[in-house]
C-alpha cells in the first residue's frame, strides 16, 4: 500500500487551495510593485519636480534602508546649487515665479517644533544678535560644516562648504562676520 498523498503534493492540490495560493502571490507581487513604485516615485519626483526645475543636475542622494531617498541627510550637491535651495526657501517655495513647494510647507519647515525650539522640518531656526540687533535665520546644516544660511530680513543666502569635525564655530562666527558687511552696504 502506498502512503497517502497530501494536498500539497504535485498534481493533487485542490482548486480552492491553488486559487488562494495564486491570490497570495498576486498580493505579494502587487505590494512589492507598489513599494518599488513609491521608491521610484519619490526619487523621480525629487528629480523631475524639484531638482530639474531648479536646474540642479549634479547631485547625489543616498537612500534610506526603506529604499526611499533620505530626507534629512546624505545629499551632495554643488555650492551654487545649495544657494539655489536657500533662495527657494527665502522665496517661500517659489522659483522663477513658479510655486515648487507649497508656501505653507516652507512656513512649517522653518518654524520651530514643539519638541525643539530651534528645529522645524529639516531646517534649523535661530536668531542672531549682531550690532545690538536681532536677525532671524534658517539654516540647512550638513555634516562637517556644510551650511545654507538664510537671513530673510536681509534678503540674503550664504553657503559654506568646509571640512570640520562636527559643526565647528561656523554657526557662531558666520553671522558676526557676514551680517555687518551687508548691513553697512544697505545703509549706503
């Protein structure tokens, strides 16, 4: 006498079980396809809807473990492109008359959170006192001394690319050195 065949054995799977298995595979494939589309979609969106419109073509953007572009770190670009980003923030998301990022998002990104009074969405927020006057600032800060400083009151964007461990003294010294030059220029 031969051993009984299980329903998983070749040729003996029930039609109901086979349909369930096929549906499970389709669901898994669909989920993976959607995940790939999200990853590709986010990357494609950044590339076409933001960087291309800003004429930024030389850049690198690291991916998080999810496969999506890292939002808070890992991007590399030229100093002039960092200036462009700073100008986009200064212009409340507008570039060449076109609203690339909603103004309400820029406002939220550059407003301190309830958790950290110096940090919004990926942008640091500080006031600097120079010559007895306060100047509001937003900063994009990168590892090793890569900074985008935005001073809205002065209509000024300053970019620094350097190689320091940590943030160095740049956060303290830049406003003290740069702002007087622009304030003096404004007064002339």
